[in-house]
């Protein structure tokens, strides 16, 4: 997508929000408590709980900032509301076949919710870019690090 828009499915947004809420409401307060307790124990330079706690708090704060920016830029798109279901757009589950008739099923999702092992590919990945706007029967060439690979679109579904 152009600029800083971050297309995401409702499920993907809920997962981001759940992670943010967990870090802010549970994990960070626990670390703050440990750091406060450890700080009261005297010499901080040799206090493992204090040093680890401060390091973990910085990591949590960094992740909270990242999640906050991603959620702010997010544009929630419900795949089932796609007006043109005959073409592959955001949220589509696409069945592909290569030259050897090996089938592959991928779902085009937001970059924050991609998981290749589960068949969810990010919207800005090479395969998703190649599939954008494809219809059943179209041949698309995907440029991969190992070379170009041609896929035929066999089916498109918006669950």
C-alpha cells in the first residue's frame, strides 16, 4: 500500500491489540514491581534482578511503541466485504498451481499478521504483489531470490 497505511484483517488487528494490552496491563507492571523491589535492595550495579528488569522494561517499552504505531496506521479491512470477489485482493484465499501441478493455498493478509508456515502471506511480499488483481485462470510470475516461478490461479475465495 502507499505511504504508511497498514491494511490488516479484523483478526490481525485484534491480535495486535491483545499483545499491546498484555504488555501494558500485565507484563510491564510485573517488571516495574520487580525493579522497584530490586532497587530497594541496595547496590544496583550488581543486582541481577534490577539490571535484567530495567533491560526487559526497555524491550517492552520499545515493543509497545512499535505496536502503537502499527495500530495507529492500521486500516482494518474485512475480506468478506470485498466488492469484486472474482479477483485476488486483500484478504483473498488463493489456490495456485505451478508448472508441475503442485497446489499451494495462500491468504493475502497484512504484513503484521503474515505467517508463511500457515499460508498467510504479507500484502507487500513478492507473491502477494504478483497476485494482486489476478482472476481465476491467470498466470502470474513471482520473482523470488531463487529465480522466477510461474503460478496459475485456480480458485479465489473470500471467507
